[in-house]
C-alpha cells in the first residue's frame, strides 16, 4: 500500500503527492498547493482543532470509540486501582514507573516543597471574600513566576525538573488556601508527615486539633480522582499550556493559562455546572421536562458528551465506584438518585444515542465532591490539582521536541481592506 495522498487541484489541473506518516499529512505539504505562483498556499480550516494533530506525544493514549485511556501505556483502570497519585505523577513526568529509590526521592522532593513563600499567603488574603477559587489559583500560580525568576531558564533540564517538583508540591497548598479563604478560615500550613492527599485534606479541614486524620476511604477516593484527572492528551487546557509554553515563557505562566482554560464550563468547569444543574432539576419528576429543554436546544446536559469518547468515558465508570466508597463514609448524596435517573433516561433517548453522548468524567465527580463538603466553585480546583502533572508532562515534552515552533495558527481574513483613515477631528466635525 502506498503511504501517500494524491491531490488534484481543479483550479489548475495540477496533481500533488503528499506523504502520509502516522495517519497524518503535513499541513505544510498542503501549503505548496497554489492557484498561481504568487498566490497564497492552500491552508486547512479547522476551528477547535477537530481534526488537526498539533504534536507527537508519548504521554497519553486515548481510543475514543473503544473507551480506552492509558498513561504511558498503562490502562487507567489498573492505575486507579493499584497505584497512587504521586506514582502516576512520576510516570507521567518521567515516562516510566519509578524504582523504590526513585519513588522515595520523588516523594521526599514533593513533600519538601509543599510550603509557599509567605508573601503568596499575603496576596491571596487580598482577594475579595467571594473570589472564585479558580481565579485565585490561576492568579497565584501565575504569580509564582515572580517568586522563581530562575524558572524562565527553560533550556536547563535540572531547572525544569525543579519547577515541576515545585508546582506539583505547591498546587494543593494554593488550592486549599483558596478554599479556606472563601470560608473566612485561617490558612493551614502543610503537614509534611502526611501523604500528598492526606496533607491536602488537612490543609482544607483542620481546625484546632493538633493533627488532622482523614478517613482512609476518603483519602483513597480523592487520590483516585486525582489519578483519573492526571492527563488527557491534547485537551483544551493542555493545548493552552502548550500554546503559551511554545513562546518559551516560564512554566508557571504556561500552567496558569492551562488553569484558565480548565475554568471554562465546557472543560473542567463542567463538574461545577453538573451540580448546579442537578440542584436545579431537584427531583426525579422534573427530569423529563429538563430533557425536553435540552433536546430543544435550550441548554446542554452538562457532564454528557465528549470530543473524543463516543462510546463511554472509562473515567466515568471508575468514578461511579469511588462514589459508592465515599457515600459509605458520608451518607448518600440525595442528588445521586437524580443523576442516575437522568443518565438512564438520556441513554435511552434517541437524541443522545444518535449523537453518541455518554456521561463523562464530570457527571459523577461533582456528587463526590459535594458529599465531601466542597462547594461547587471549588470542584474545578480539585481537577486542576490532579491535572498538574499532566500539564507539566506536556510542557516538558514540548520543550524538548525539536519539531515544535511557536503556536501561531492561520486565519481566514473576512474584514474590510485598504480603507482611508479620516482623523477623528474631521470625522466628528
Ligand atoms: N447536551 C446536549 N447536546 C449535546 C451535548 C450535551 N452535553 N454535547 C453535545 N451535544 C450535541 C450538540 O448540540 C451537537 O448537536 P447537533 O449535531 O444537533 O448540533 C452534537 O451533540 C455534537 O456536539 P459538539 O458541540 O459538536 O461536540 P464537541 O465535541 O465540540 O463538544 C463537549 C464536546 C464536551 C464540549 C460537549 O459534549 C459539551 O458541551 N458537553 C457538556 C459539557 C461537559 O460535560 N464538558 C466536560 C467534558 S469532559 C471533561 C473535560 O474535558 O473537561
């Protein structure tokens, strides 16, 4: 079989052979096709990058039709059951599972870097009492670049590694403080005797007790949720990290762009939107009318549908199990009944079947978060903490990929041309 594409330009009658490599053609090869020698090359129009590969990546594999998700080749189901978030973070960042010695060193480094500069606490306290925690997280991660000006030396591998460790270590501290801030409670410093996820829970919930002891089932469920969110190949926020990172800016600036992308309700903000939707529906009896509204195009069924998964989202399956574990500790969230019935009705409805819309990772995660007493606006912060190793793995891959360039898409210009400018003094006379 010839691995090439023959394109005939009917404007000129010319034929071009374009090589196919790894199931793709290079946009630059299409660019050589011109209607005339001095005409611009043919370009590809793809809003939302629906069918455009922006990089080669060896981090995460997804088969959307089969519902497969693998980090560095390991199935998500096995990692969620048998690994820990910090081990998965190591796997994503380094590409291989750690030896015992490598893992101990990694955990020690992450633990050692959990504290943030006292001035970061100072400016976080300056936010309004009702500041959205995602806005606080985005701003404080971006601001970290001012505390670590060496982070701009992205050509140095050791330096890159140091920033990766710092960011994974400090994200729970910043996240927890954005939570305490909204509650008017004092910020809690990290407790480095505790595991990554235990320490996070301690910074969230500790009051006057000398040591916070979280229920191990809650620790395991939250750790699993972090694993499920750790990477998802070229999603909107990874793409934002890569686009901003392609300018060779420091990784704090790049990751804060990723946090901005994750904030949106079509991406990580969906878990918050799901919970607000479930609360609005309220009871099982109101579901049919709600579904009719969705089908009429009035709104979307949040937590349903995915750009890549067209059969099921493997993360959603694992989350359902985590739901049971958490509810064993907290008692069942009454909105679970609404969610389950909503899922049942939607999965039998022609509208959703035809469009291949299934529950995604955000459909059930919000119920767990609410049972853990998190307000909806905090849900996406949890997603961001989990996604941090993924963003950093994507950023590391970008910085060492010789094929990468500054991200700079083309446009199709549709505005006016060559107008004559009339100064304001004449226009307004
Ligand atoms: N509810 C109702 N209709 C939907 C939904 C939905 N949740 N999602 C897609 N559709 C319809 C859409 O209206 C369109 O219909 P038509 O062909 O008649 O115009 C068709 O399905 C295809 O939708 P699309 O918008 O072209 O699909 P997309 O791949 O661009 O969007 C998505 C993917 C995730 C943004 C979208 O499914 C959505 O908005 N879902 C709700 C938000 C959500 O749950 N997001 C979390 C995604 S998973 C976690 C993450 O990545 O952060």
